[in-house]
C-alpha cells in the first residue's frame, strides 16, 4: 500500500452522488435492457479487472454502488485503496441478481475508474520528488461535488491534500491582491494584517508573482508563500530570501517533467492542479457470468 494514512470518506455525500448517478442513468423506466432481456431469477458473478497498471482508490464507493442497486449484491474486495496493481489484476468480485449487477455496472465503474485515475497520477507526481523533503499537494481544481473523493484518491496515490475549501486557510491570491492594491501601496501587508485579525486561528498564504511580492509577503509573517508561475531560477532566489521563515509552495506551470528539478530547489511544497483537473480514467472492465 502506497499510503496507509488515508483521510475519511464522507459517505453521506457519497450516497447522494450515487443517488444522483442512478437518477440520471435510470430515469423513470429503470434499466429497460436488463429488465427485458435477463430473467428476474438469474444470478451471476462479476469480476472487476484493471486493464492497465494503476493505483487503486474508491473500492468502498464501488461497493456502495452495488449495495444501493440491490442489497442482495455481495461484494468482495481483493485489493485495498492505495495498492499498486499491475495490468490484469482482479480488483473485486461481486455476486447477486444479474439484473442488479448490470444496472450498477456503469455507475460503479465511473466512480472507480475516475478515482483510480486520480490516485495513479498522484503517485506518478509524488514519486518524482525522490529523496527531497518536498511534498506534492493537490488543489481546489476538483470536480464539483467530488472534492472529498478526489482528495481521498490523491492521498491514496501518495500525494498530500492542500486546503479543502475556502474555509480552512486564508489564501490571498492575485485577484485579492489586485483589489487590495486599489487602496494604495502595501496591499499584501494590509491584506495579511486584516486576515490575521479576522481569522487568528487560521494560517495565511500569500500568492506571489514576483520576488518583490515574495519579499513583502515574508515581512508580513504569513505562514505560507506561493511562488506562482516562477522559473526555477526565481524560486531558487526565493528560497534564499526566505531563509526558513515561511513555507514555500511552487505553483503554476508545473509538469511531471519539472517536479524533480523543483524539488531540488528546497521549496516545501509543489501544488499540482493536474492531479484532479485533467486526469484520464483508468481502464477497468467488469466481466460477468452465471453464478
């Protein structure tokens, strides 16, 4: 297992997502193909198999899909979230009424394929840091409604969760700085002071587009400074300027190929929107036969 310390899944939210998925898939008539073609008494067994190497995430969610379709479905997981599985590995076996298995198939695969995709990409990015202490973070660039699940999958792949939403860290980004700057100079200084006064219990992060902004942010006592779309040379200079005062986060223009070189610069974090916003689903199939 790549990561044993996984965040909790909000199953109340998951159940709502599953209900919405079935609502759009079944409409008012239900699974008309399975209901007309398969005799009601037919029982079957299905296996879910990955057709490419992947890191697994979302097994409990897939199980919940089958249970929502029919409580008579019996799920048996053969791997765990966070496991690396080579092409051809059977991930799970599920038995039950054949109609129910077929009704749940696509919804279960949609959840599992997407979450395995996030976990697999997260693993690829996280391992590129090598022996450096730099941590790869996710972002808020998640599928609406799926944030808890996608951030769970990020952790399953061995990367780390950034803030969850707008409520758990103050992050002063470019548009905040732009508006604050309309009041005059030292917009970053003024913004950090206001944030610490309003939310003293929260850490403050400042996004900096230039080394001058890094310098101002460091003087405010902000706990984190984001180095946005900077070259490696600029980030190296920022590390020197910082001298350990704040946690530095590289962000923007981050590719898999750049991770290793950025990690060597001494930044604390590298945030990567690609862990969630442009992931390819893992190819997983469900094969079914009579029980």
